[in-house]
C-alpha cells in the first residue's frame, strides 16, 4: 500500500510521510468506530422511560428480514473484507465532519422527542406531534442524521460502506412512510398541514 501513495499532484510520498498518513488514516477509522459505539450505547440507555408503544413486528417482518439477509449475504461474500481505508486526508476530514454532524442531528432530534421516541414503525399509545427543533424542517431528522453519519463513515473509512447506506436508507424511508400513515390517522387535523410545510428527510429537497 505504501508504494502507491502519492500527493494530489502525483508526487510519491517519502517513507516518513507514508507512515504519518497511514497513522492518520487508522486514527480516523478508530475515532469513527469508537464514536459509533458510544452513540449506540447512549441510544440504548436513553430508551429507558419512553412512552409505551405497540410493536407490530409481524406486519413489517418481511422488510426487516430481507435487509438482514442482504447484509448477511454481503458479509459472507466478503464484500467488506480486504478493502483499503480511504487514503485521501481531505476526504477523510470531510467524512469525519459529515459523520459527526449526522450524529449530532440524530442526538438533537432524539432529545427533542423526549419520551415520545420509539423504534422504527412503533405506534405510541399516547403520541404527541413534535414540531420543534429539527422537526421544524424535516419530519424524520433521526433517520436523516443516521444516514448522514453513515455517509460520513463511508467517506472517511471506505466507500464500500455506501452499500450499507443504501440498505439502511431504504429501510428508513419505508419506516417513515408507515409512520406518517399512522400519524395522519392520529392527528388528522394537524399532521397533513405539518407534512405539507416540511420535508421527509432533507430540508427543502426531499
């Protein structure tokens, strides 16, 4: 790997420069991995005390099982093995910023929901329509933030992880559609207007 590293202008790097670059690449990958672990620990811990919900796992089991099977098949096919870590420091920097920004949006939205947070497609027994914070612009900022963080991970670590972005992103869109159907039923007088004034995942676009 060291022999193929070069500057943006095409000049080969010296051995010390290659060592520094490789150390930086692995440091960025470690930061991303540790931050993901910390994020999910926080996510699981913050689930305590949320409002009761009805989980209809059977209704959407097909979508969940399909996504898991695709991931298992990709892992067994060794799609994610033997790939090199991103060797462009600028791309790593951009990816790290996007990654941290995405997680920040997800945490912000999670805190804004408070006890109204639930798992994808869970139906709260006593829901509230939250429209403050990031919900003023998009209806599913948690999904947006996690997708953004995964895109940042792909940029900073390995482009092959965009496959996971596509799979999880598709699942989130499916979940968002089902959740909006439920919210429209629960808030027929207010949710349609809120839906018209916001976007699903990306402000001003989508």
